[in-house]
């Protein structure tokens, strides 16, 4: 597995690739779990080469405490990517990725303002900007995103269409723990009693209840509800358990 820290090194390696081969890309912020590995697996099955990036993108954190508390597990991440047979890992730093210090941004003005965007101002500007940069750097044929972050996936797919990007944006199903909790890097931050309660979030999202009953059920269980909304044939939710914010969504 090739670990590349310098973007120029990647561009050089990429220039010598065969022009008709396929390249699958999985962008991540590290703290890898089964969900990320399922994206890697899909990329493997569909491409000649798979590249994964690990970059904790500061511009998508509206809360500095959330950024500081974000789990960083680089050594474990590299060994699980090696075991998963990844070909290349890109590990750029802030100065390389943001030579403009975030003066230039990608802004979507409608869907990015709803759901997570309403409670995390600027979050999707940061996500779309970093994904645009990474897609331009990596120049993959396919890029893989999980449906747990369904709003993010839709915004990225529409951005790729709006800007005529060459990379095909592929969505992959949410991977869940045996008890139904969607895999997320944030799960590691749950205290043991919060972790025991967390699967009730998904269970409540899938139950046949009115939205008001769903909200009060979650609140009476001990969740703080950020939002619960139905939009474009999906039911979306974001809740807090203590300091940890969890999101999930289901098709309806
Ligand atoms: O989903 C994530 O981990 C991040 O939002 C992404 C797509 C890697 C951009 O930083």
C-alpha cells in the first residue's frame, strides 16, 4: 500500500496510470469503521485501483469542540486499509489542501440549508468545498459515499452534475451494528449507558408513529432531538445523546 502525503506525488503517480483503467476513491476523515470498509470493498469490486484519503476537514466543523474531540486513529486506520487491500492512501495536510486558506468555497443555496445544514451553519459549504478539491486532486472514475450521510451524498451528487465533474458519484447502503445503530466514527465517543440506548434512535425512526409521537418517544427515552423530518421519501433524524450528535435516515 502506497502512503502519499504530498499531493504533487499523487499527481505524478496518477499521470503514469493507464488511461483506460478505473480508479475508485473513498474520501474519509479517518476513525475508520465497518461502514468505511464497505465503501472500500465496493470500490475494490468495481475498479482496478482503490485510493482512500484521510483528512479531518476543519472547514466542515461549525463547532471547534466537535473538531477537537473528533477521534484520530491513524495507525489503526492504516492497518485496516492495508488489510482491506487498498492500493493508495492520501494523507494531505491543511496547507496543501487549502492554499487559499478557504477564501474560495462551494456553496449550495437550498438543500444545504435544511436538515443538518439548519443546525450546523456552514457545514455543507465545508463538505462540498473539500470534496470538490479532493475529486479534482484524485481524478477518480468513481467515488463512494455512504447513505448514512444521505443529505451529504445528494449534495455531492448534484454538485458533480452541476459542475460537469467526470467522477461518477456512487451511494452505498448504511452499515449497521447488530443492534441497528448506524456505524459512525462518533459512536466511539458514547459512554456505555448512551451506547446501550443509541439503537432506540434507529428503532424509533422505523416505527409506525406520527412524527410528534416519534419525537416524544425519543425525548422520553433520554435523547435530545435536533430534528426529525420527512423529505423526498426519506425520514431523517439527528439527536444528541449527552455531547454526541447522531444522525440517521430511512427510506419511507
Ligand atoms: O463523510 C465524511 O467523512 C466527510 O464529510 C467527507 C466526505 C470525507 C468530507 O470531509
